[in-house]
């Protein structure tokens, strides 16, 4: 994937004027930049200039600099020679590791969703129904949100606080990778059908078949990302 051309252009960021006064300014700037990155408003390879961001968000450069430092720690931005800051391009090793993590945890989650778990099955069916509506309306943003909700409902069956906290620690990477994979319209529609098939199998008590669907589902999404970012590294 080619890097965005270097220029002074910066996509419009959501303003900070509705941010609670109790939130430190650097945290508010961090949240706004992170939101823009994981939703692909700020695209991989795009050059970020502290001054341009500060002007657009009506803040000084100090909270912007602090926010960028935290984004670098989270591997969402990269500092290049000459102190050039760019939005990080997903690393193939990161993609592989995140999908390995998801496969392990979500597979175990499926094992725990028995036919008696009508609460979880009901929520999953609702996600599938709303996903179909989003597909029909070509609402990619809503589809990303519902897709995330679907997989969050799945992992809720783990009922393990430490696992939940661990998933939260890599949430931004998971969401970012999911958003990129769903840019493929054919995959987005196929993914919804696979979600529906998975729920049908769980409701019928066929967990092994559901796990097979999940494995193919995650591997397909991983392959899409590997191909999309094939030039980003060889790890």
C-alpha cells in the first residue's frame, strides 16, 4: 500500500469543544487522533505535523506532542529520521499475532456458548440483523461498529476479567485491522453471512462446526490484510 503523499493537508478532525473539562487536554487530543487513525481518517503513511494538528484542534503544540508520543508507544505512529512523524503502516507480524490471539480467545469463547446461553445468542442474532441493514444501506461505519459488537458479545462468554482486560489492551489494533479488512465490500458481505451461519450452528449445539467457521472467518480476514499491506515489511 502506497504512503499518502507528503503535504500540509490534514483531513478534518472532530473538534474538541465538546470535551469534558475534567479530561486532560493531552488525553483529549490523544483520543481524537487515535479515533482518526483507527477509523482510517488519518491513513497509513500520512505525515503528521504538530503545528497543523494544533491549529485544527485549537490547542498549543504541547498536548499534541504529548499525544503523539503516546501514539508512538502504541505503534499507531512512527517517528522517522529528521523527526518526521507518520501514521504507522500495519506490520505483517502484528497482523499475524493479533489474529492468532483472536483465534485462541474466540475459539474458547465459542466453546462456552451453549444452547442454554439464550442471552448471548439473542444479542448475536440482533447484531446479524443490524449488520444486514448496514450492508443494505452501504453504511460502512455502522457495519464496523456492529461487527466489533458481535465479536465483543462472543468474548463476553469467557467471563474472565483478566482476559477482558487483555483484549482491551489490544482493542485499538483489533479495531483498526477489522476496519481495514471491511474495506473489501465482498468480504464485508460474506463476513455477515458467516456470522449468521456461526450463530445458527451455536443455537443448534454444533460448536465444533461453529469453530471451523470462525477459523476460516479469521484466517480470511488476516489474508486480506496480509495482501493489503504486503509491502510494509517482511517479518
